[in-house]
């Protein structure tokens, strides 16, 4: 399922309601949800705030909704990832590396 549709349904709002928040028509939202059209950066920023998740997650480039969630993921050997001192950009890079490893191992 498309992430925009998934997140919209989680909030229990219609395509028309989401369209109003993005200044788009219901038909445009439908095209974004079925992958026919791509949302612009401003649209992704609005959705990121509305859905409280990263643009990468909305676009389907990451399975982590919010890089802050990485701080809570348990690592099998150490009992947790040591993310102290890492900023949001560091966490995003870490997630990209994790996604790459999963892809290379066929786990994505």
C-alpha cells in the first residue's frame, strides 16, 4: 500500500480532506496515492508535519517513520544502539546504511 494512503487512513481522513490541507484536489491525491504523480517537496514537508514522520518514510525510502525512533531500537549484541551525540542528519545516514545492508541481504 502507498505510504500516503496508509498514513491518511491511519488519521481517518478522506482524500478530499487531505487535498484541502495540501491545496490539491481529491483527484490529485488519488494520483499521488496510486503512484501516477509524485508530490512536490512542499507537499512532502506538509505531510511530514501532519503525519509526524520523515519525508523518507512517506516517500517509501525508509521503514523508520522518524529518525528519533532509532534511539529505541534494540541491537542484538549490545542491548541498544548508542546514538548519543548524533544529530538528525547522522541518524538519517545511519538509517540509509541499515537500509542498504538490508537491501544487499534481500531483507527489504
